């Protein structure tokens, strides 16, 4: 879109009207846009992203500390499940603010890529930083509670606070006494754009496979699929009770 006149529409979606609209504008300007428009009226959003990341982490950490009487490790896992790039990119899709981003022509063509996911996630953090500077911590926290904390129930009920590889290994050792192993089934693509297909095995039996742009990502996808295939995706040992 690259249209400053559209910013009031974005404010409506964010639920915050800016006193200083330049902060909002800067939050949606990617560095690549300035490479093509060096005289643009505001800078890119990376400093706001840096600030917003800290505000987001503090807000989520405080909420989890006050809401759950659980150990530090589980609190850390819950926080990581709430503030990762995938969740933040999903929030950007919920807000439908991707069209408001100021991107270079090259970046505009890269929709749907993993790189775009990180651009969207970083922009959410930049928006949080912008709201914080514009109206203080309470306003930023209101945004965080509306769009981030509301995902907590889904994360807890679906045990998404533990990474799938750890979850599957624990379940496999408890249920069948076997440690899973992973094997590369297929590797393709140039070095800068690899694709891996990895199988998860219990002994000689392949339980599931997963794809990814790295071996780690493919292993996690395989473990996630294997948890469902074995019916181990909702084990009682992983339950955390939601606050009433």
C-alpha cells in the first residue's frame, strides 16, 4: 500500500490512536524501503522493534508470574510460546496490517516466505514500541493483552509450551521405552534455499516425516506430526492449569 493516508485505518485495527503519528509510520517502515527512498520522512523500524521487544517481554513475564504458581522453567516455556516470531506473525495476519508495510519492491514480491514472517513479527514489536513511546506502558500493555495474552488459553490447552521434539522424546521413553531418532530422507535446493525432509523413527519404524528449510525445523515438524499420529499430543504430564 505504501500510503501514509491509510494510517488512520491501521490505528483502528490496532485499537490505538496516536498522538504522534510519525511513530506509527516509522513502525511500519522496513529498512529495505529506505534503500529505494533515502529521503523518506522517517527512519526504519529497527530501533522501535528493539524497544518493543523489551516491553513485550516484560509485560508477558509479569502476567505469567502473577497468573501461574509454577517453576521458572515452565514460565520460560510459556513466555517463549507466546512471544515467538510465528505467533507475532499470526497476530499481524489477524490485524491484517501487512498491506500497510513500507517495503522495497523486491521485498513486496516475497510474500509468504519465512523472511516475510520475521518482517511481520518484527513490525509487531515495533508497533508495541511505538505505542509505548506514544502513550506509556499501560497503553502498550493493553495492546499486548488484546492480541498476545489472549492466545495463552490455546497454547496451554494444546500443550504448545513445550517444543515438539522434547514432548515426543519424553512420551516415547515413557510409553514404549525407546528414544526416537531422526534421519534425513531428502535434501534439495541451493545452499541459500535448502529444503529438508526428515523422518522420525522409533527403532526401525518411521512414525512421521516433516519438511523445513533447516534440519531443526524439519525435525520439529516431524515430531509435531508424530505426536498426533501416536495420540500423544495431549499427555497429562504436560498439563498446566489456567487461572480462573
